C-alpha cells in the first residue's frame, strides 16, 4: 500500500513542473552497445548516475557512493580491514565488471581495494547495466557492468574543489583544474583521504572502522584533431595505507602473534587511452595498462601480490543502411599475476610460477531497426582461454516502443567467468581460515534473461519516469566457498547442481509542482543454489543477498539558495556466514542507513554543506566472534571456549560506523 501511495503522489505531483527539469531519457549512453546513443533509443536498459546525484550524500570514494543505487550493494566482507566488493542483484563482486571509460581497469586483484581509489572528482557520470554483458565485454560481466565515465577536459570546470570533514576526524579533499597546451586540453585532479582516529564504540577491543591514508592523482589529455576525431590519454596513480585491528596495534606488531592487526599497503598505476583512426570509416582503438601491487598482513598471514594487465581493443562502427548498424571488433587482454600463495607455485611446490593469462577475443553486433517501433540487437563474442579453450557468448535483445512514452526491452544471453580465488575473495586471504580447493575449477557459465518496462507519464509540463525490470539467471559450474563444513576452512569446488538469481526491481523518479524531487527504488530478489548431495537436491540461500532492498533520495529546494537532501538505503534480512552452534542470528534484521544534508549556495562559485550520516545510528551486533582471542590460542580451552568457536570477523551486513556529522565546502570556477 505504501508504494501505491508513493506512485500516486509522483503522478499527481508532476503537474505544473518547470520545463527546466531534464528528462534523463535523453541522456547519451555508451555502455550497453559501445555506441553513443540516447538512453531512450538504447535496446539495452542503462541506468545513469551523474556526479550531481552523488553530491546529495558526499563520500570519499566510488565504493561508498554507488551504495545509493537501487539493486547495487557495496558489501563489506571483513569487519577488520573493511575490504569490499560491489554486488548487483545479489551476485557477488567478481560477477560485476568495473570499467573506466569503457576499459576493464578494475578486475581480479584490484577488485578488493581498487574501488576505494576512484575519487568522485574525476567522475562525470556512471552508467550501470544490470544483467549479462559478456557478448561485448567478456569474462567478469556476468552480473552486470559499472562504467565510470571520467570528465572531459573540454567541458570540465577551470577549477573545482570539494573539501569535507566528519566528527570522526575523517578528512577528504578533491581538487581539479584544467588548462590548455597548444592542441592539448588537460585536466589534472588530486584526491586525498585520511582517517587516523581509532574508535571502538562497541567495546570489543577492535577498531570499528579501518584507518586509511590514501592519495589519488589523475591526469587526462584530449587532443584537438581535424574533423573532431577522438584522441585521449589518461593516467592515474593511487597509494593507500590502511590498517584495522586491536586498538593497541602499531606497525611494530605487523605479522606477529601478540597483537592482532590487518595491514595493507597498495600502490597502483593506470593508463587509459582512446584513438580514432584517421579514416572516413569510424574505427576506434582503445588501450589500457594497469599495475597493482599489494603488501599485506592478515594477522600472521602475509599476502604479497602484484598484477599487471595490458588491454587493447579495436572496433569498426559501420552503418550499413537505414536499418542495420554493425559493430565488429577484436580485443586482447594479457594478465600477469604473482603472489606468495599456492596459487602461483609449480606443480611440485618448489618454484614460483606467476600466472600468465592471455585472452584474445572477437565480437560482432548488429543493431537492426526493423520498424521505427521495433529494434533488435544481435551479438556474439568468441574468446579463447589457454586453460579452458573456446568460449562462446551470444545475446539477443529486442526493444519495442509502441509510442514515445512507453518502451519494453527484453534480452537473452549467456555469460562465462574464469575464477582466481586469491585475487577475488578476501575470505581466502584472512588468517582465520585455511583455503582448500577440492579439484581443478572449471569456468562458470550462465544463461540470463531480463524484461524491462519504462514509461514516462506526462502531466501538464512535467513527467514521471517509472522503470520496472525482471531478471533471471541460471548458473552451471558455479564456484562456491563452503564455510559450513569446517569452521577452520573454506572449501572451494564447482557446484554439483545449479544456482539461480531472479527477481524484480522498480525505480521511480518524479518532480512536484512545488520544489520537491523524489527518486526511489525497491528490489526483490531470490538468490540460491541447488546442490546434488547424492541423495537429492539441497537448497542453500546466497550469503549477503537480501530478498528486499531499496533506496530513496528526496530533494527540496528552499528560497535563498538552500537545499535539503534526505537520502538512504534500506535492506531486509540477509543470510550471514555462521560457525557451528553459532549463537548469532542466521539472518540480519531490517535496517535503514539514512542521511540528511543542508546545502547553501553563495554566489555562483561556492557551496557550503553539512549534515548527518547514519541518522538512525544503526550499527550491527556481534561483528567479531571471540575478539579477545584473535590468534585462537585458547580455542581448545573448554572453560574459555565451551562451544569450540574460532576467531571470525566475517559476520557482516553493514558498516560499524554509527551516526556522525559532516561539514564541507565546494568551489567551482567555470
């Protein structure tokens, strides 16, 4: 009933809306098809989030910012070092491909920490595609894509700065400028975040939030060419030092078994480029390189790793006639990964053997405009993996627009994913459990379909957008970590059976005749697996995948340059990892993380803002089991540990950071 009332209010309230409010359906998107087109014309549903939206709840990194989106969940996987990944529609982080300007920059090793190094100051917009995209982007795109589109130096402000602090003594600064050198337009941005104030509000002896010192430098160049052809190059450097653990930990205790701490130092370099060949035909080349180094200790367990990924891609965008538009391309990704774990040991275990993975692929796509109301997208990708051979990924999509205000999109496709556990699953790195791999792991396969309906309800001079999507994915060879059989181990194996991810999401956006703007969403999903135990199929609910979740953002504009923003994300119960005979609840409670902000514009260049995060002061219970014995020295003591529990920091469903105030200022010179 509440949602019916909300829809009614959105429809009624749009009467008399000002024409200055932009219809987001006219925004240009590129992620769904690799081609620039209006969001309304795209046969693939694409959600757009602008930098302006993120200002409603300022955060120091992209990882936190995307938590405002419906169906997208930044999931913390460890209550000590606060590592995390991004889930789309309940699927774990490795199923989400993170792109920067269309390049697969964040993957494998960098999924754990690379997301925290993307400053909001460099972001122009974010495009989100939920569901399979392997026919264009290959492995890791089984669950969806988040494409970070960086600012164009041609359109960026001459100078911009955004600085804020919280009463937890968190400090964040984003500064960028642009300048011109001959035919080169340059944009330079620096982001710095520091949190050095250990806090233990729940009195378990451990830091509630990981301490961090992070700097990111970003530089992008655009070359002015004849006929406006594209030529750009961007570089980014990220350095981060973080630790979490017992309150009396210092670097002197790193790697020892006296005082527990998890300490991670990360260094990262990225290069991203795009060049349009000087031909009459539109032939684009894209290239990238990234180097990621990590030096870390999880208690007494060292994890030192480095990864290099080189990527090059070329595609030909050819309009054959009025009905057919082709995209033909080839890509090559070359990955070198090395660490100090058994993942890079030789078969006899005596020598180190870095994993070298070449991955060539070709793809073709035909966008067929059957009639003005019907458009069909046919796509196919072929990849060759040296260990797993040929991999085929087809897809088909159909868009039907019976009129200008209603659009129905349907798609069907397959996906695949090749797994490297040590680079993707932080639980495989923690010192609390031993990793066991039962057999050689085969690539995961998926079969996916979704149906999307978008309607624009026009009343007077205004409009309300209603977007509904149903999704269904069927997985074979799914790789799972078994946390239940042995509390001291994580046992990895291909699933003997199948897994399902299915659900429906609703997004609403509308404006009222008075200065109120509302965005709200709700998602229902059912993510589970059916395993053949030899005596029948056994159903297991996916960990950290809430059946119900949603978001909201209310913006009210007051006279004299004041604006109030109320934003939030809520989750229903989600299944959590437990130990045998665990006293903690198997499912989390319903909870909502709400934030409020007041912004004051001063002239045309300055904004002052402040507010409160986690307004209801929600903090999870029981985040760390046996925090007093992190090295399990008394695990066999029947008096101290009658239930036989082990140290476990993985029981997580929300940040341990409670209510806090923030204050900031923005300066923009155009």
